C-alpha cells in the first residue's frame, strides 16, 4: 500500500490479562482518510443542471414562493438560505415539532438524543462550528473499549489487539479496494465476504479467524444493518468527511443536539412561514411552461392546498419509498428506481438509567502477578494504561451464545456507551445501547404499542439488556444501585414520518449506487420544479450524516437561487460531490462506533465569523 503514512510504534502493554484496548494511537489513520487530490470541495458541486439553463432568463427577476416539505436539518437549512436571499418560503411539517430525526426526550430525568448524537469530522464541518457557538458540549473519547466474547467472557488483550489490528487494516483496505476496483466488484459481494477473503490470507489460528469474523459484525452499528448486507461494491460510499489538515475526530454530542437544532432553526424560522401538523398527501407539478404562470399545487392531509413556484422535498428516503404515489405526474422512471435502489437502515437506541453508575468507578492501584496494573473494581477488568482513572466508556459483546437470538435472519451483537464518562456538566448514570437490523425490528415491534411508563415496557427492555449490563464490573444482582430506574428506546422503525428507519445505506445487490444518489440530487427541479434534499442526497462524503443533510439543504437552495438569479447570501463554500478515492482525511462510519473512553471537554471556541451569518 502506498498511503503516505507509516505504522506508528505500538504501545507497550502489561501482560495479556484483559479486554481493554487502545486503538486511537495506532489505528488513527483509519479515521483520517482524506478526500482525493481532485477538485477542492470548497468550490465545486452545486452547479445547476444544464437542463435548467433554458429557464433562467424567463425566471430572472421573479421572487419565487418555495415550499419546503419537512422541517428537519436539510429543510431548515434550505429555508434559511432561500429566505436570506429574498424568496418567500413556506415549510410544511407533518409532525407537531421541528427537527425530524433529531429529537430529545428525558430518561430518568436526563435529556438524551433519540436520533443523531455524533458529529462526524471537524475541519470545515458546519455542524461542529455551530456546536461551538451554541453552547453545546461535545467530547472526544480516548480510544479504549471492553470486549466480551461469544460466551460472555472478557477477551484477553493480546487477542483483542490482534482483532483490532486486522479489522481496521481490512476496513482501510476495503475502502481502497471498493474505490479503485468498483467496476469489477460483483453487486452480490458483501463487506463480510471481503473480510473473509482477507482473513484467509493470514496465518491466524482457527479460533482467531472465528473471533475476527465475529468482531467484523460491529459494522452493523455503523450502517444499521448486518455486515453481511453491506455492499462491497459501494463500500466507498460509507466514508464520512474529516479535515485534511487535522487529525480525525468523531465527536459525541454530550449535551444533546438541542442547542444545535435551535441555532439552525432560529434563522430559518425568521425567514419562513412554518406550518406544523401538515402531512403532505399530494404534489401536483406539471412541466415548467415559459409562457404561463404555472405553479405547483401541494395538498396536505386536512385538504388545504398551497401554490408554489418550486418545491423542495426533504422527506426521509424511507418515506419516499412508500409515498411515491403522491407525485402527479408520476416520478420519472429513473428517479423512481433510484429511490427504490438505495436501502434504508434500522439503527435504534436503548437508554438504561441507574441510580448510580456502578460500572464507572475510579480505579485502584494493585499488584497482580508481580506487575503494577490499574484495576477497576477489583479483578473484573484490568485497564491497559496506568494513567487511566476510569474503565472504558465503550463496551462490545460479540454475538452471544448465552442469549437467544432476537431474530432468525441476520447476525447481531451488542454495543453500548457509558454516559457516565461524559464531561461533568452532562454526565449521568446511563448506558446507551445501539441495536440494528433484525434485532431492532424485534425490539421495536415488541414495544411500539406499549405505554413507556408501564411495567411491561420496563420488564421487556430489562430482560433484553440485563444479560449484557450484568457482565459489567461492579454489578451485583442484590444491589439496588444495579437495578435500572428508567428505560427509553427509540422507535424509528415504527415512525412513518421517519420513513420507518434511520438513514440511507448501501446493501448487496446495488448496481449503480453513486448514480442513484446523483439522480436523487437532481430530482425534477429543472423541468418540474420538484427538488430533493436530505442525508440521502448529500455529497458522497456526508451521506447518512447530519452534516450531509445540512449541506444538501444548502445545495438545493443555492440551485434555486441560481435559477432565479437571486443573491448568494449565506451560501459559503460548495461541497464536493465527487467520490472519495481511498487516499488519506475521510472518516468512516455513520453511527456510533468511534472512539473509546474518557471524554475530553472541547473548548467552545467562538467562530462567529464562520457561522453567525448563517
């Protein structure tokens, strides 16, 4: 490999007695892959399609009335830009709130995110910049994790490090292979297939190979589906943006996305007329006619109609899949197939709050076998670094053979983050479990009709996660401190307005995923005035992320500003729509599996010159 980096020196560890590992010091490169050496993403990616140019002269000088369907991040951002530049904007939102898949609830008296709770990348990332000016606490973990094997036992450190080295090397090689050999990869090939192929090139023992295959299943918590469903042909589309000039950083939003959403919506709602509780049931959009004052008619559930010059549909991909019939005339065949082709993940969360964080206690210095090693809560967990004060915040359980599988189809495992490891101003004794795929479907289908304050809701979720939290250090079945006080699980799969899922992903069988994304970006804007935005239309480096949704709203608003020859206030830079090329600054991953433990509070550097005008 010619990647422009060299392997850093490996850290020196004590005897292999534990399952705590530190990947941040020597697998950091996998989280700092850069964009290609092609066009600078600050200057390309938002040109009007050529088919729109013939309308530009006729529309010049007109003040358009634009309907924005959906008040999520992409809808709010495009409404903001359009409003700043003189367009009349009406937002039609189906829910009784704004935010879409950004939403907060209380669990055990603590505010938590049901949707997005990560910021992927920092350099040039508008969501990171907004977090800094909105008094949002974000943090970066130190890279350590605890892993339990399929029987519920802690993996020893030597094995864990070997798994980690192999896995991240394979992921890195997979991105490169997917990018450079995409045309030669069969659509049926999965990331799991690639992992198995790479594994056969090693000299690992049978047991080590089996452990590697189990470890590979963690990818499900990135994309919301089992690793066996991840398309290898379009694996490159799962890379997420990171600064090319800085070290990689995935930030956990410790104080929730609440202030970020408030900041984004504040300007947008100054410029737009927001109509809540207004589910759209029909969009009638005939072809543009230069000789008439043709308009688009949008009908909402209560029968009220609206007239617009252009409409931006920011509804989730899953919603579009089930509601293509609302468009009249029908969507073009190519656009319809693009919506069908890109798949939609099933990532869900379960929050479990306790009276005290029994698993998160300061370590004690003890001597084990004649060596000085830091021990957490006695001999249960041995930390790998003498300076660590607390056990890792991340825990993973490989597919357990001590618990009945929640579904017959698809692999699964369990992962959780300790929110007790957050900075003091937002830490609380809560475990956040991530589930995906068939496991998510099982949980959500079981609880979707339950009262969230009922004993049956509590009992079901406790039965589901107790086999895992009961393995954590400090647990005692007889201790009240180890008995949960509250549960809350997300139910995006049961949420029609969320598209019955989480976000776009790329599953086996996909033949032209990049072209499908590009087709959805273009939509029918030039000819019929129907444009599309959302994380599924983002630049390739932002697909499936909040940042990508934000950029997509900015992109389509900019296109409409260009079409009507409006000003360019608030547009800032343009984001690259080209594919990543597997060279070194783009971060992998859309969801949760990022960095390890003790959260370092970031400075809230004020970047007023960057974002206050947005």
